[in-house]
C-alpha cells in the first residue's frame, strides 16, 4: 500500500495526460516574427522600409500574454486544439510539462514541441505496482528522459517523478545538466541510493526542495546529508527523507537546519530520536510541516528526569500546521504535541500504532483538522472521537495494521457511519475494513454529498453486508447516485452486475475506477465502459470479466490513459483483437518473470498470462520491454 501514503493532498491526476499531437499541427508554420532591436530598428528588413505586423502575429502576441495566466492542464490542452496558431502559442507559453505515462510519448517529441519548460512531472508504472502486482523490472526508466531534458532545457528547475526507475547516474546527470536546478521530488521511485543523493546535495547549490516520498533508497556508507555545502546560508525550503531506511549523520543535519532559515518542511526518518527532534525544533521554530521521525528515545537510552521540555519545543513552533511521522512511537510522549494540535490542519498517524484512548487525548484538541490519516488500531471508538471533534474534515484515510484477508478488522460500518454523521464536509475517503453494511454506505452518500473520492476496501473476498447478507450493490449505487462530484471510486466486497449498472448509469464524472474481486459476468464491465464517458483509468483484479467485456470498450480506449486487468478471464486471442482494431493503443501482456517469452513466437503467444496493461501512445510499442512482457500487434 505504498502509494496510499505518499502525500497528504488530493490526487492531482484529474486532468487527462498531455496531448502532444499538436506538435504535428504546429510544424508547418513558415512565418517568422519581426524583432525590434533596442534602437527601434526591425531586424531582417531594410531600415528604410516599414512593414505592419502580420495579423496573426498580433493575435499571437496577445495570446501569449493571455495564456501565461492559464494554469490548468486541461484548459491548456483545450486551447492548443483550437487552431495552428493557438497550438503554437500555447506550446511557447507552457512552463510546466506533465506526462501521465512515460511511454505515452517520446522524450524527443515532448521536448520538440515545448521549448520553454522549467518544470517537468513524469509518471511511470501503474498504481497496482505498489501492491506487488507488477514484476519489479517492468520498466519506466528515467534515463532517456534525463538525457533529452538535458539537451533541451538547460534552465530546468523542477523535476517530479512518480513510480519511475531512477539510478544514481540519472541523479548525477540532473546535477550536472541543470545549473539552476531547484526542486527534486521522487514519489514511489526506486533504483537509486544515497550516493546519488550525495551528488544532488553537493552540486545543486540552489536546491530548495529535496523530497523523497515512499521511495526505495539503496543503502551505502555515503554520508549524503554531509555533502550539503558547509558554509553560507542555504536555499532549502523542504527536506523529506522519512522513507530512507538507514541512519543519517545527525550532526551534519543539525548544521544544515541551522543554515536553512527558509526551511518550512522537514520530515525525518525513524533513525532520528525524539531527543534529536527536540534539538532540531529549537533550531527551526519556523517549520510549518514536520515529520517527527521515531518519536521515541534512541535505542539504549532510558527515561530520566533530565529530559528536554518537548512540549515547549512544540509550543514554540507557532506556524506548524502539518504533523506526521511517529514511526516507532512511545505513547507517553504524545502529550508533547498538545500545544500545536489547535492549529493543525493535517495529521498523519498512519505509522503510529496507538489505541482509541491514546488517540482521544490528541484528537480532542484538533478542531481545525482537514486531513487525517490513521491506522485502524484506533478502532470504531477512535473514529467516533474524530467525528465528534473534526467538523471541518475533508480527507480521511484509515489503513489496516494487519492487511491479511482473514484478520479481524477493528474498524467497521460503525466507524464509517460515525464519520459520515460528524464530518459532513468530507470530500475524500479511503477506508480499509473487514465488515461493512449497505446502510452505512448509504448514510455516507446522504450525509457527505460533496464526496469526490470514495475508496472502500473490504479486505475479505466477496464479503456481503455483514448484517443482512445481501450484496453491497445498493451501498455503492447510492454513492454514485447521490455524490454528484464523484471522480474516483474503488469498489470491493460482494458485488453483482447491478452495482456496475449503477456506476454506468450515474457515474458520469468518474475518471478513476478500481475493482477487486467483484462482478458476475461480462455485463458488469460493459455497463461501465459504455456508461462512463470520462473514465481515464480503470484498474481491475481478480474479477470474472473476459473477452466480450474487453471488446465493449473499443469505442473508448483511445480516450483513456490506461486499462489494467490482472487475474481475469481474458484470452490472448481477445487481447490480440483489441491490438489489431486499435493500432495506436499499446497492448502488453505480462507474465511472471519466470515465464520468459521472447517476442511473439507462435508456439508461446497463446500461453496463459497474468496481466493485461493497455495504454495510449503516440510512439507505438516501447523498445525496452523485458522478456516477460509481450506487446501484441
């Protein structure tokens, strides 16, 4: 569940991936702009002559000034499709480039169209990779991208990567290619280690943001914190490394914090004790976001009467609004955070194994809380306490402390109903449980009509309403009927085709749908593919959908970012039909790594496979597919 804990914010996937087809539109323009020199002369013309600017040049000048204020990706994509001139100007004024799938377009095409980019965001593997449902060597390499960006954008300042394979060599290139580099954010990435981080710390002298979020960082003996410049004031505003599973040089970190007066966000790993946290907090009272590290004493250190005044350190951080961490929490120290609870808008306890009574002592002070992540160890009683206090709550995520299907989940429909009755401004919820009722889900649909994200994960397979024994159809049906703003939905439990009929009928704004262990027949998926016109991302696992269901989406697949199906009832022949009908769609079948298939040999192409992954691409099949991936034609 790595991805679910990545960021305490809304999912920013709502805009469709950047459409780069406009590059072909803009290439044909042969008119050039007249440039006025500082002396007033028009270059490229006889000084004695005067020519009025072309009408379309005037339009483009006006458009440039207007489009600079257009920030929505979706709006910019729409503007680029108006005509050739708009397409050209939109490309010239775009400073931020978002690639929703690193294989949907080549680095060459992207950099050729957009020539003034200063910030790049790229996503790689699909989300189900976070649940170990995709072989680790599948792809999504950053290397070709960093090479292209280095030659096209020497002024690049920001890079955001999610589920990409990044090597230490890639990080070295980032540091060398971009002298003005300022921000690096790696979310759920792997392949790199502390050696690569050391190069970034040493060479990027204008670095403002270094955020490592739920990434896998290889250990080495490299002291990467010590590689930050030791002299002068730094530009650092955000440093997040709570996912790094190796000790750090604390003395170097303390010196770095002292030299960083602009530091607002600091999230520490579990190797930082509460005593060391105290030393950092008194050095940086300006922090607004804090990840506490272990929130316990260092190993081998006993309690004493001479411990620092932790509560005073928290009280001095008057700007603190976001609190997380608590990786190895000692509950006795929870009282230290009471002083800041009244100002908190975000609290992440998703690593803190605390019970309901321990939570109550904290949550009753958090009246301004808008985002709350927590483990289900707090039980329904803890959720009832949150519902009674946090009336302004907008986002709730409840994670399981034991994710096994046969475990006895401590939260249930009781907690969900309490939240729906007490937190009526709720917009997003992720809720893991073992037992649920239709009545509780219907109550949430009525009490929280502003829901945009509803993800209910009933961990046991095919579990019905645990009171009536009925399928969960009516509960999910009520969600799509009553929550008119719903854009993301995850369904689970015992569901028949009727639930999918409700989704197809009422889920007209749904963009992301996740399905697990649900449905009766192909009709269920047909209802969704034929009824949800804005569907962008569809994830399905262990459900009874086959070739007929897959064919029902032929009219819509070009409008989607991707379709993922694992352990369903698809045949190689059915998948090959889709590939032939939609030649601009990449159709990958993925087998276990042990079942290596080279190419499309006739003797192996009809063998069973585990995963179907389809995505739109302007480039066609990728050239770095591993042996266990077969791309159908």
